[in-house]
DNA sequence: GTTCAGATACTCGGATAGGGACTGTCCGAGTCCTATTGG
DNA sequence: CCAATAGGACTCGGACAGTCCCTATCCGAGTATCTGAAC
C-alpha cells in the first residue's frame, strides 16, 4: 500500500500558495518549476484540488490557481482526500458472507468486528490529519525557517 | 490508495486459527474453502504471514498452517504489516531538495514539517492497530456471536 | 484622445498511451503415511 | 507377528502470466490582453 506521490505535490503546492496574496493566481508552469515537477501531471492533481473546493482556477492570461478558502479552513485531511479519494484504505469485501452461516441480507461492513477494528484505526488516522490545518503548518515553517515566506514570494514574483 | 484484499483474508484466517487447538495444522485448501477463496492465492498470503513469524507451516500429510504464537501476542498491526510491508503509506520524496534553497545533504524526511504531519497521522494509525490483539477480537466475537467458535471448529474438524 | 473590434497568446480541462504493482495460477521440492515384503 | 523398505499421496514454497490503477503526456476549449483603426 503506497499513497500517490501527487499528495506530496499537492500539500507543498497548497502551502506555497498560502504565502502569496489571496488574489494572486499562479499557473501550473510556475508551480511545477518550483520543485522541477512535470507540469502536465501536476496540473492533473491541481484539477482534483479544484473539484474538492480547495483551489480555484482561472483560465487565460494572468490566470492560474489560488487557494479557494483561508488556510485556517484547509486541513491535511482535505488535501489527502482530494487526491486519494474518500474511500478508506481497508475495504471490507464481506467474505463472512461466503463463510458458514453467512446471511446475504447482513451488511458485514458494519457487523464484522475485524472491519470495525480496521475502521477504528482509519478514524484515528483521519482525526490526526483533520487536526492539522494548513495555517498551523505554515506557522510552524515560519518559526523554524523564517526566510521561507520571503523566498517563496520572491520566487513566484520573479517573472 | 487501497489496501490489498489479502489483508482481509489474512485477518479472518488468523482469527479462525485462534479457535483451534494450537497443535492443529490446517492446510491451505481448507482455509480457502471456508470463505470460498482461491486457494493458491491465499497460500501466497499465508507465506507472508509465516515469514513474519505469525504462522508456522508444516509440509506433508497432516501438515498445514497454525498460529506461531499466542493470540494475545498477535496484533492487527502485525498482520497488516506482514501483508502490506513495513513502509508507511505516505512516502516523502523530498521534493524540497529540488526547490529553492534545497540542500542535498539534508534529510528532508525528518525536517519537512508536512512529512512530519503525515507521519503523526501514520503513527496514530499504527498505535490504534497495535492496541488490538487477536485475542481481544476473538473475545469480542464470542461475546456477540457465541456460536461462532463451535461452528468454526466443526467446519475444520469435519472431514 | 477615446472606443470598439479583431486577433493573439496564454491557461485550464479532459482525453489519450505507457509502466508497475496487485491478482491469479501452476508446478516442483520436501515430508509423512501406508502397504508390502522379508525375516 | 514384527520390522524395514519402497511407493505414493499430500502440502508448502517459489516461479510464471493477466489485469487494473498510477504515471506521464498531449491537444482542444475558453478567456483576458493587446493592437490597430475608426470616430
């Protein structure tokens, strides 16, 4: 099991956008050049973020992507779910239905205690991701690396 | 991101084995027939459990698989890691290294605050899985479905 | 000088190929059981 | 009757194809800007 690397791209890109003025749109090319990523593929991830309501897009000259809402209202879980989809990692295929005494009308995704145990872990994972907003991460970065905001703005302002 | 369905097979199989006397070995064919699973593919998953020290195998007639240690010493995390591998879901590819001011000698898997946030969630997930032992799950099942142990034993004893 | 229309260049969005991992299957190495034969 | 041996059947373990999703790319639809001319 391995998460798509698009998650990493999306997280860093959203964090970079959080340092820019809210009305500044950045096109895919500049966002990709920041980390030397393939622009067309990054664009695909950004589309998913737009569909999730995390980014807003604008076509044409002076167009690009910007944050659709405040960094305080964007959690790590929001970004991860936008890229990876809403389904949880462990999917219960209800093999108990094919076992001895299996009833077709029972929803074993709810009753199976193993599925419930896996769900408990998934909930803990989501709770931890939902507890971290983009604004908090940004503050942490500014505390540890004070020059990052200025460098980021300069990189996107240049040209 | 979706977990291999072999995890579900492995979990249920280990749980079934926990109801049998510790010296009873069950071959792949019977374990697969219990849930109508493809025997050869289930065997592949059981091999992984043997390599992880969760099951022990014995070839030849009267051979098969049995739990290698007590259900109290087998956690859900042990089974999941045996099938899925030890790596965590989010892998930090250190794209900060290719960004402005990226240093080749820095290990960004440790310093990147986004990677750290994702790691926090992964740790919470593993902590929750490690907190549930196979023995506790077994007791829960016996409490909710008292006839399950007898049915399981009968199914494996029959023939 | 101002305004309007056309052309242009730029950007997003979805549709289109390629590769790796999960899924599924098969056959060989090793082991235990059993039947037979000789004492 | 007992023991040894040879054969057979059974099981695990790793090696071999098929399929789906992630990766990567390209081109068309739409929009803001710029230029030029007309008023």
